[in-house]
C-alpha cells in the first residue's frame, strides 16, 4: 500500500486531498495540527509519532527529523542495499510528501511582528522533508503547492506518473525552498548593513500572456511568494489579461491603498491615474474620479479599495473599461458586469508586505529599493507661509498629498473636495506639469480657482508657484528642500497662497 506524509501550515484543500488519496488506496501519515484537521474531516491518519517512536519535542520544533522519516523518503527503490536497510530497520517507504512551510513571509509582513515571532516561523523540518522527497523524486512525489492537489490526484488516478512530470514537481520544491531561505536571510540581515549583499529571487510562471508591451515581445506573469501579491489575483470574468492590463492593475491597487479607511477609486491609464477620489461610498468615489477627466476615462483600468456593489457596477455601465479591480465584489455587481462579456473583473488584495523590495530592470542587472509605502502621518509637516490653511484646505491638501504619490514624476495634482480635478504627469520640468494640470482641469470644465495643489518633489524655482497662483490655486503641499525654498515661499506669500512642506519626497520615476 503506498504511503503519503502530509504536514501543512496552509490547510486549504488538504482534507479533500487526503480523502482522495485514501480512496485510491493510500495510507496517510501526518503530524499534530494537520493530523487533527484530517481526523476532523473523517480521514484515517497515522500519527508520525507511531513511525518515529518519539512524541513531538520542544513545543513541536522536533517532529519529523528522524531516520524513520528521512530514510523512508531518501531510500532509492532501485538499490538492493537501500531496500535491505529499510527492511532491516522496519522502515516503510513514503511515496508522496505534501508539505507547505510555516508562514514566514506572512508573519514578517505584520507591522507588529517581533523577532521572536519571525524566528518561531522559520520552518526546519518542512524544508528537510521537501528536499529529501525532491532529491528522490523518481520514487517520492513532492507536493509543495495546495493548488496542485487536484492535478496530483488526477495524475495518480491516470496511472504511473511520468519521470519528467515528477522532475517538474521536484524543481518547484527547490525553487520554493530557495525563495523561503532568501526571505529569511534578507530579514535577518541587520538593517544597519543596508540591503543584502546577495539576493535570490524565485518566481513561478503562472500565466502565459499573448505578448508584452508590444506584439513582438514575448511575455508571461511570474509570481513570488510575497503575501497579497499577484499570486492572489482572481479573475472573475472577461477576456485574458494582457501585460499592460496587469501593469495597470498593480498601479490601480497601489493608488487606492493610500486610503485604508475610506472608499477610494482610481482610473488608470498607462500606470498613472487620470482620475482619483475618495467619498463615503464606492459609487460616489467612482463618479468623482471619473469626472476628473471623462475623456481619458475611456478604456481605463478602474481600481477600488473596497467592495464593489451593484450601484457602483450600474454607474459604470455606460463607460468602456478594460478592467475593474477590487478586493471583492458583491454577487449583484458580478451579475451586472456579466452583461459586458469582454470586461475583465479581477479581485486582488490590497497592500504589500512590510519590508518588501522593489526591482527595476537595467541593462545587465537590477536596481533594488525598498518598496514605496505611502506614509499618512503628518510628522514633520510645517506651514511655511504666513497664512495657514483653512480647515477645508487642510482636508484637500491631505487628499492631494496621497493622490500625487501615485502619479509619475514630475507630478502635480490639483484637487478640490477630495477629488483630483487636474493631473500633470511625466513632464521634463515641474512648471510644465503645473501648466498641464491647469490645462487638463480647464479642458474638463473644472475651475482651478479655489483648488489645492500637491507636488511630489520640491519646486526648484518659483515659476510653478506663480503659474498655479495665477490660475487661482489657494493652497499647496510639497516636500520642500530646494535651495530656493525661500523664493518659492515668498512667491506663495505674495499671492496669499498657503504652503505646507512635508519634508518627504514621493518621486516615482
């Protein structure tokens, strides 16, 4: 009778998987928590303690590190000496290992995670079992991904598993454990020493794409183990996602994540917002964001930081949209979207784990930096002008400072009543971005008079301030730090404009 060892942290689908193995005539061996889950699911299970003759030790730190387990995994079935050794010591071979590891990445992604929490979530026995099984893949099938359970059962039902298929499962294990170890090494590297001296990034191909940014470029989606990332993307309907769709989806969710407690909506074109707003509901946030630039809204990717309901779906019905992305959708919203067969509807969790790294490709290497995290605190902010902002100006300045974080530099956002009314992005000079933001506002019948302005980096000259003030802007927020700050502030004072300096830059190259 074939034997499987199952020991998982992620319990998704494990009962159904184990039950399927038992129906195929397999014995299941398991450890503490997994064994309890399987028993609760009416799956017969053999405790690993019966194999080793030892109880779990050291609060579960030692469970499977024993010859009765690893000899059963590493023994080559084609060598008489190995078979004889197993028989001599009464060791029954193990033919399949289903293991996933302690959630180290998820643990360290929590803001309140301590060093002790992180250390206790470094798996030792799990990687050992996986590597043993993967080394002996011709005889032992290693399964590390819960999403592979249905495929594994189908392969077992079909008969002997081809050696090349087994090898693919083995490769997946070593890639997974390498990524796991790289995350631990990066976490344990003292922050004073900066980024790690070597970085290993393991990615799994999950989707082939028709092409990249242009038809001549091959493309695919590869994912890491990073929590709340593209691995967790679920497409609920619509055409196949493209390379550019995925870029815009990421930009949309990064934009709306700046507001975690209020409904927010962003309309994205070419990874930059063409509309963004917050409101008391998703539908109102959408209406406001769309009104930023209704012309550019055509063919956009629309992101929400909250559940999308039927009212929001109906409000979008007259607009051609490439993708709608949100953490979740009401069933009634999905029913409404179903009328647009080509519309892509995507669920994706908000946020990224603390300590995540950002990679940008350059010729022959990568530039690596800490992933940008919007900082909503106002520590270090100061009013640099004679006149302080009014209450309504403060409200809009806070919104505009969050909104400009998502816009490509040089970035300028004009805002009023917690919605963008004009966006200037990607210009070679900051004064041109101011001109563009004012032009876009007027083009869509928004009056810049009485609006506020945010800038992702300092004004190097007073010309941008002069231009905005002439258009009627009454309040500005920017990092400050220019050698000409005094000239910039003096220009604001001449026009009666209030200016807040945050001391933090939000440059997005």
